[in-house]
């Protein structure tokens, strides 16, 4: 590990991750129970956007120390930029009464920021994996690898099942069947548990890196 460790960013990183998790779950509940008023969604998206910006600054300031943080910060920056474009497109979409093809284009466009979020948090976990490996903590490294794979699965399922499937049902006016509801609930639980696990993992990693830094300075 080369470069000076930014202690403030190390301490702040897990808190931004925890805040982002709360905001995402908040938005997901709104989508699932169809309480997506303009104020509700605007508030949820504002907090998600703000906390991703926080993750960007933390990962950027830690990128001199950790190689994989460079990739994470780049993905978070792409998320921020694409989200701005997506919100402009969504505003144009809501000004019209046509659901197709604008609805299809809007759904595709809205999934692009989620892809960058997958990659951004994925690179964070890859950083955790590699640094634990470098520290000789094999067990923690293996757990981080499993969590990385679970994160990709959970986020992809969330995009397909909760974001796209429920949006399509709402637009078309279809009644949500019991089977669909069970699938949605299972996906929501998997996604929430995965996010909480990521928060625990990032918090532990930040603490271990913090302590390793002081142990090295004391030698």
C-alpha cells in the first residue's frame, strides 16, 4: 500500500455507505408499496444522489493509497453525471402522455446509473478483498469475495424485478399477482440483507485499515 492514508475519508466511508443503504431501502419501499409521490421519490433520489457523491469523495481521496479505489471513484462519478442526465430525460418523459416508446427508453436510461452503482460498490468490495489479502487475512478476503458476487446478483435482481417489473405493472395497470409479490419480497429481502452486509464489511475494513496504519507508524 503506497501513499498517505486519508484518515478522515477512512472514517467517513462506512457512514456514507450506511446512509446510502437507508436511502435506497427507503426508495425501494416506496416503489414496492406504490407510494411514489413526486415528493417521496424526489426526496429519496436526492439523498441517494448526495450519499453517492459522498462515496465518490471518500474513494477519490483514498485512491492514492488503494488502486481499486481509483476505479470505484470513477464509477461513482459516472453515476452522478448519468443521474443528472437521466433526471432531465425523466422530466421530459413526464411532460408527455405517451408511454411508448418514451417509457421503454426511460426504463433503459434509468437502469444506466444503477449499473455504475453496481460497479462502484463492486470495486469498493474488490479493494477490501485485495487489501485483506495483502494483510494476510485470508478469511476476511474470502468473505469479501463472496459478498462481491452476492452484491452483483442482488443488485441485478433489484433492477429487473423491483425497478422494471413493478414499473411496467403500474404503467400497464396490471394487478400484482401473489407469485409476483412473493418474488418481489424475496428480492427486496435479499437486496436489503446484502446492503447491510456490505455496510458491516466496509465498516470493519475501515477500522482494520485505520488500526493497521497506526500499528505501522508505531514500529
